């Protein structure tokens, strides 16, 4: 019998043929075609091939997902490691190579003048610190020394430095942001700490407390402050809770601190104090602007001479000295000397008579 079915017709019939749904005559026609058409025969074989078991397919999918997950995890780990290495490299470069602007807070400083220059020796007060890249720029009478700061390493192994600053036309020298020299005098850190706490109002209790903390009063033991701000003259009273030292020493420290407070608190007129000694006796004292004027007018003698008040560039008020670090420092030195002398003469009046 002639095979008169085309491939297109057979392919349409194959699904029904494979399921045995066609008539016998149709089956014979399809089989004759398949016998002579490898493509259609292959298509029928594919239809009759058993479907893969669901579990096997699932296992293949799981294996594939595991492979994808492993590859993804490796990529994540690699990305994290690369990020860590980059950050570690940047941090190492920052700490050991680039550094940061040096701060005078980590430095111990010594200064002296020679050959028309101010010489500055700097050593690190932090054992692991090092400095490099020293530069000095001078403008408008002010010299500013700067440097970089980092961790000691083979790249920058030096934890000290020596800088020479020509003093011609220079009135002030700053080291890494801190004033260290002015008008021929090294400025002490204590002076700067006090000036930083300067305040125009005695009513600012926290600032006044900070000022007291910068004096020698804490060396005497515990204390409390009370501020008289209801009406002028405004005052500050310091109540010592414990006393560590002799009466003369306590009085000397309190007077020196009182002068500092009067100079640095804009509207403060009087500083008073009170304490009880080991015998139970109560002591009181006070300092006002009038005491400063008395010492300036008639200073006590010192080792056969009179401490010069001229170096102060004498001002009409204590408070005027706080405008300049060097003037405030000279004031403190002069008044401290006078307070100390007064206690010495009170203990041995013959010293003053002999003079």
C-alpha cells in the first residue's frame, strides 16, 4: 500500500498514535511512514521514553543550587578579604606613612634662645608616637610650627625633633596649635589652661569650677564653691572640707589662686575662703582688686631688692592682664612671689626689719 502520509500529518498524529487512540487503518499508515522516515521515528521514540523520576530531578536541582551557593560564598569571602586588605592597607598608610596633623597635647616641649633663634626641643609623651615633616611659617609677627604625627615605624622611627625659629620680627611662636613663646618668654601650659577657662561671668558655675581646678587649691583636699551673684559686688567663696598643709601654705595657695580667679572672671570682685584646721580653729580670708593695687604700689622686698613691677606693663585692673598670655603669666609670677614673701615675713618679721 502506498505511503501517502506526509511528515507534517504524521507528527500531528504521533501523540494520539503513541497513546493508542488512532484507528487500525491510521496505525498502519503511520507505521509505514515511520519505517521510511528516521526523523519521525526518532520523535516517536522520544515521546515513548520514560519521564525522569521526580526525586532524581530534584536531586539534580539541589546539586546545582549547592554548586551555585558554593560559588557565591567563595565570591563573598573573596570580596570580604579584598575589602579587609584594602582597608588595612589604607589604615597602615594613614598611621605609618601619611599620619595626621601633630597635636601639642602629646608633646613634651623645652625651649631656649641662642644665636637669634628660638630653639624648640620636642619629645613624644606617648611612647608609640613619632613626628616628621616639620615646617615653620612666619607671617605678621607670628611663627607657626607644624608637623605630622603617627606611629613609630621603620619609615618614621624618630619620636623627637629640634626646630630653630629665627626671632627677627617674631613676637609669638605656636607649636602645632599651642602658644609656646611670646615676647621673649616661654609660655607654661598652666597659663594656657587657665586662660582657656576665662569667663566674663561669675554666674557660670561650671567654668568657675574649672578655673579653680586649674589652680593649686585641689592639692589642699576637698572643697565646695558658693557664688554670690544676687547683687554687686559679685563674689566667690571656697569652703575647704579638708586641709592638707600648714596654715601658711594654705593661705599662700588660696591667695595665689584668688588673684588668678579675679583676673580671669570678668565681673568677679572678691574671692573669699574658709576652713577649719586640725585644732578646730576656723580660718577665713579674702582677696579683692585693692590687694593687687597695694602690691603693685608697694611690693615687698626680695633678697635685698624689690621685684620689678615694670615687667608687668602695669595695668589699671587685674582683668586687663588676661588679654595676653605673657602678661598674665608675668602677673601670676609677680603676685605669687609677693604672696610667698608676705608669709615669710609674717613668720619672721626681722627679715623685713633687716632689709
